[in-house]
């Protein structure tokens, strides 16, 4: 159970304080420390940054039960996700304990991403197309997971049809956002949900929330997006234990 929560949090970029909580969690269902503030829904960041929106409750559903309007919305979201091959921007992350962290991210499809957390966090999250690594610069440690076992793969796929390639369980829209919810189950990590929200008018990615098998939410909002800047390929280098650092 501990590994399930850690994997889901990593996939959601829930590192730093929440990673420490996950690493030290007992085998039973995790409990919140008595000295820690109770989780609260994300509300707003300082005015200089975009708001992190409390995501709507996910509605259960079965693939194939969507109406024509929902299918059209999913097709547009899929088209947008497939069209973006490089993406650079800033992010704000809200963990299960309500704590906020910020940083920069770099995406190069297929399969490559780097999230750099602003100081004092020493954490980097890197995917090289095959694996996802959480690296702690202060401790000089890293933890590896297969990219295929994390929801990040949906954001990093070269081309994706959400209706065909995922277990899509919910589609909703209002004047501001289109929200799609994907659910998946793995034998080792349990069932998790990925909720993606894109702009209702421009279909640009705004934020996503991962709910881990224990029901803990981590939300990441992105802004200052640039689809023309080409990230340095070295940003996505993972040094595997059995290989020397190529740099």
C-alpha cells in the first residue's frame, strides 16, 4: 500500500513534503500527522499566478455511454494533446496536505518531461521516455518507476485518442473548463484517477489532479505555456545505476 501511494504521488509530481510522508507511512491506511493542518481544497494562488481550481467531483461512468456532445469534446481534447509536441512553462502544485510548491517544467514528446521545483525544494522529476525518476539533489538519491505505470504517460504520448486508448469514465464542461477523468487499475498499485482540465475556448491544458489508490489528491496547475521553445535534450537524461553519467 505504501508503494502504491508513493507511485501515484510521483505520477502527480507529489514530491517534497508529500514524498517524505509517503516514504514514512506505515503499512496500514496513511494517517495525517496530528501537527499538520487538515487538507483543504485548492482555492487560489497569489495574484501573480493563475488560480488552482478545486476540481469537480468525478462522476462514475462506463466507456461507451457518452453522448455525441461529450464525444466531440473528448475528440477536441485528444486533438490538442496530440498536437502539442513540445511544451515549456511554470507550474503550481498543491499536495494532499494543502501545501503549495512551484517550479518550471519542460516536455518533449514522446515520453520526456522534467519538473524542476523552486528552492528550497531539492527535487527534480524526470522522464526519459522509458522511466520516471524522482531525484533529490541534496541527498544525491533517486527513485525509478516505469513510465508506463504512471498517468504521466497520457500527457506525454506522441498521439492519443482518449476515447479509444484510455478508460474514460467522465466528461463534463462549463464555460471555463472541459474536464475529463481517466481511471486505471494496476495489480501492484491499485486504482487511481487522472482528472485533466483544459480551457473551454482554447483547449489548452490548465491543470490535472491525480487521486491515488488511498484517495489522496494532488493537483498541478500550469501557466506561461510556450509550445515553440525547444527544450535542451540533456534535461531529460536519467543516470541509471548500472550506467555512467554521459555528461
